[in-house]
């Protein structure tokens, strides 16, 4: 029986960790895009031939996925995990880092990022509230930066894992992207939104300033997204994967936020942005990073500080 392949984003053999016995089983999986026929989902088969016959498949909807990220090599080589709203985690291993990165890229694009069809009048069969929120873009003016060749008017978008910058005249053209887990700090005031990118960002380290009248709204969306990431990875820690013995160091390009929380911190919208740039972040003790505190800004204004690690600590204390 012929099957429709027009909605297939990616397919191939992988190893999936069994939740019941903890072993890695070789399976053929198919990632299907969201269409009128159904939501974004992952189909699992024993063999490739079963996928062609469309028999014996197990279907896992991905509409409730909260994060998709690489796992350290010390946990499992060439692997990534999918975290869901109910706290469950699906772990998948590939034959190479390149293959794992490709799977993560396609899954993030199909499951976590807004799709063009959603703004073109097509039926939204995914979570309407979530997709509407992800589609929201903010008109900003990017202040010239030595880290980027572009500046001026553009559109800023906050998703569950990234800040994206889009061309104002060509909205499908992406100018830059920053993973939320790689932001060292961020803040806003009535006239602008600012964040400091870490070394894991494609742009490299540096401050980025956006003039906008919606700075506080952008700040709130970024803050809510980082809290959700902290919550999802706390749940992952509640269901740890078995540690694999490996002499190699953890995968240095892993996108897991847990490896980047040590230098991440956030600034509230009440912090003067000029002061934020001058505040050192690398010399603080671990206890100081964990503890939210109030400090006096250089011009006598008060600054509220917290960190993504403090979010994780709070989740740990609540359970």
C-alpha cells in the first residue's frame, strides 16, 4: 500500500532508550510535519520496510514537547533528548554527531518554531494559544554592533528556545539567532531591550541593544521562556539517564542549557542598561550567583538580579 511522503521532514535508523528496561533499541523513525492530516509527530517502526507498508507503527505526538537538545557525550554519544510538558523524556541516539545535530535541527523547526502556514490562514491544529504567541514579532531598531554586519529596523521574535531577528522588508529572511541558554544576562527599560550574548552564540560574545517601546514585553517573554527551560531540565534530572562509561569529555557543542547555566543571569527591567554592561559576571562566587539580590546601581537606582541556576534551585526545593 502506498503511503503519503509529502509531510515527511526526516526519517532514518536511530537508537531509542526504552523507558521500561533502559536499553537502547534500534528503530526506524519518521518525523512528520504538521498538516491538515495531523499534528507534528514521530512514528516508530521496527524496520524501514514496515514504514513503507505503514504497519506496526507507534506514534508519539510532539505538540507537547517543551525542549529538544543534545545530550553530553558522557551520558550517551551522538544523542539528544525530547522533554515534554508532563515531565517525560524521550532519548534518541544516532550514528554520528552530525546526524544528531540534523535531527535536532529538524525537530526544533517542526515542533518548537512557528510555521509559515500558521500565518497564511491555514488551520492551526497545534496548540492555538502557543502558536499565536510564538508568531508574535516586535518592531525594533538594532543599534550597530561590531558583532553583526546589519543594523537598523528589523523584527525581533522570541520562541521557546531562541531570540530571532528577521528582515523587516523580507520577513522570511533571518538575520541572526541567539539560543536563550547562551544569554549571560538581559534587561529592559522604557525605551530599549538589551542582552549580553555568550561565547556559545553564533555572533560570539557581546552586548546587543534594541530600541523599542515594547522592551518590557520582550523581557517578560524571554524571562518566561528561560523559566520554562529551567523547569524542563529540572524534570530531566528527576528522570536521569544511566551514565555511560566513556573516557571522552562531554560533547563541547551540546545545546543542553544545563551546561551553560553557570554563567547565565538575568537583569530585571528596572536595571539601568548602561550599568548592566559594566557589572562583572565572572568573579562572583557560586553562592552569590544562586542567590537573588538587590544591588545599588552606579546612579543610585536599584537593581534586581537573579540567575537561571536560581530557577533550577527553586524547582529542586519544591520537589
